[in-house]
C-alpha cells in the first residue's frame, strides 16, 4: 500500500502539517526535524501525490520545458541549467521536444493547458509555431517563449542574433577574409526565424565592409546538425566555390564542417577559417578550438524561469522582452589572413 503523509509523520514523530511544510519548502522547519522527516520519506519510499496537492492548492509544483530537440548540445546545456534552477526553487520540470513541428507544438501546448502543470517555457523556431502560443480560449497556463521568433503576447527571452551574427562576421572581415560563406542559411525546406536573423546580421556586416552579397555563399543545411553542416560543405567543395571563411549558424553545424574539411584535406585555419554560434561546452575542445558567439546559458535559463514564476504568481502586466547579451569568443579556428 502506498505510504501517506500520515505514515511519514508517525515514523518521524511529527505532525502531518510539519511533513507538508518540509515537502513544500515554504515554511522553515528546524534542521533536526527536517532531517527526521526526510529520513522517514526515504525509508518509506514516500512519493508526493502531486495531483492531489494541485487540487488543494491550485499549484502542482510542475513546470514544462519544450525545446525543438534534446539531441543538440545547446538544448542539452539549456535544459540542464533550467532543471537545476527549477530544482533550487522546489519545482519539478517536465521536458518535451517539438521538433519545430507546428502540429506537435499545438499538441504540447494544448496538453499543458489540460494537465496539471503550472506553466510552460517553450522554444518555437517558426512563425507558425508562434501563433499557437496565443491563448484563444481565455485564461490558460502561463507561457514564456525563448528564442528569436518575435513575440508580442507572451514574455520572451532571447539573444539578438542579428547583432551577434553581425559581430562574428565583422571579426572574419577584420581578420582579412573576403569570401565568407554562411552555413545554415534559410532554404531547402528549413526556414527558421533564427536562421533568417543570423543571415541578416551576416549580410549587414558584408555590406558594411563593401563586400558583395553572393547567393553562392549562402548555403542551407538539411538540418542544423553536424551531419547537416558536413553535407553543406561537401556540396560547396564539390561545386568549386572559392571561400576563405565559413560562418556556421550553430556550433553543431561547425563541428560537421570541421570534419568535412579535414576529410577533404582542407586545413583550418591555414586554408579556411571557421566560426560557430552558441559556444557550447565542446566548442573549446574542437580541433582546432572553435571561435563562436557566447552567451551565458544559466542567465538565459534563469531569465526564462524568473518570468514564468512571476506569471504563475499572478503578474498580469504587459508581455516583457529580456535580451541576454552575447560576445564573440575568438579561438584558433580563425586566423589573420595577409592583406591582398
């Protein structure tokens, strides 16, 4: 038979109310008493009935995090930080992935509104997904969007990809590169708002430097993965397009690019420089270490969680925009090219 709060209380020699205080973490409990309760919980294998708790308090202590896919290093790092920060607040995180599919996003948001979760942080990647975040049915679960798809109806936490892509392209231009390709540009059926913003920043930096916009240098990927990056670069090399630098829309793409260049006997950075975006933990251990756009993943997750908790707690003010700052981290994958 499943143990109850009363069973835990009897074993710890305290009242059921004290057990509830320990579980909720709102009212301070003396450390020795808390230790006895926690030991009793562990000994009995007690699991809180979150559904029943939600019916009594209107809160479940559960929030959902929806990312496009969990396999990417960026999503893994963001999820890690979000879960740890939520845990520190006594919250449980339900993790889902949308694959950037509007129908799947719709299902996830609808499920969140029907089930016992207090709020949702979601990372839409297309404009079609954005419209699904608008609550058409009156009061619903609080939502916070992360990523670059523009939001007007819900809070949003994002990195200015136009600015960041412009800055990293400026670095490539400033180190003497003139034939700079973009890997991960929109096209080929993969149309993300993030890709569009990073292309805008890339183009702005080229025009600012007086360099032409060459469609042959804007290369799309079948997906933003190492495999996608490798395939895009193989096509570029097969077509004989001359390049001296590659700006990749993500570090995952850049890892695939480095592999494809190595396989083709193209040296980095001696023959061509490579830069990424996101500065995932593995970027500094790539061969050579990868130049990338950095922004603090913990700050990003904290800002999203902060807005979500505020909405859960009743903040009904206008939607807010939180922009997380970014910087360019230069490593050995980019070198100075002699003036021509």
